[in-house]
C-alpha cells in the first residue's frame, strides 16, 4: 500500500512556542510551513529569517508552502535555507519550469500549488519537472477552513495524468483535512496531507496524526 504522509501545519501552532510545538508532532513525516506575504493571500505569517531558525531546531524535514508574490525571486532562498521541499504557486510564478529546476539544483524537492479554482490542465506538460503537486482544498490564506469537495475531480484528473505519464511525483492536499475528509482526498489520489487545526487543536497531536493515517487507510 502507498505510504500516506502527514504534514502538520504550524499555521495552527502556537507561534510563541514553535520549538516545543515541533516536538509535539514527532510521528509526522514533515512539518508544513506556510509563508504568506499579505499580497498573494490576505494574511501575513512568517518569512525567511524565521524559516531559517525553524530549520535549525526542527526534528522533522521542512515542507515550505510559499503563498507569496514574486515566487521566482524568493523560492530558491528557502531551498538554500535547507527546506526539504519548497512549493510555489503556479499563479505566482512567471517561469515555473526554470523555478522548479532552481529548487532542485539547490537541493530541495520542487512543489507547485494550485488554488481551488485553478485548473490543472494547463500545467500537465510540466509535471515531469516537479516532485509534488499541491492541490489546495480551501482558498489559501487562513487555517481552519472547511474542505472543498469541488476540488476532488481535479485531484482525480491530476492523479490519472501522473499515472498515465508514469511520473514519480506525489499529490499533496492542504485545507480542511480531518478524519472525516481525508479518505475522500486519498480515494481521489492524494498521498500527502497537510493538517493544521485537526492536529494542533488536539490535546495529543501524535494521536491525532495516527487517527488521520487510520482514517485515510480505511476502506471507502
């Protein structure tokens, strides 16, 4: 069976105690770090200096999601800071193939994200340049939103295209991932799941991670 990856989002963590919050999710596969600039999305979170410091103390690899304008300029610096994976938005990149190659050259996995209303079809030919496709299952910008089932057909079409081309890239979903929604996303073809409030809102974050894994694996 395909290994299902759980990447808790520190967007829902206590920003004042990030180091201890990272210790709460030891059973996760990576930590998802949301970088927002208050331009591409209507929220402001953290930037390169904070990500560099998180990289120094995190027991888990960093999965950085850039919800920022001018991704072509900034994304490679997050790869150079040591992030294991850097995801830029298709809507914010002027030269996505060049950018993906720069990220890989800097030692990071290259991810590309699509907002809920952005179709996958215009980008099918460049999937071979990527390690991960992130299909946003909420409108990016804020945590705690409800999962948008309207994104499921897009996940299925992307998964079919990836299988048809024999590509190794994975599909990540981000937004509204709970025990109730994760199976629908997994059935559509996602294997990497970003979960914020459903993990960090729990008293036992590792138990919440285990519950998500179990929920994604159960028969539909």
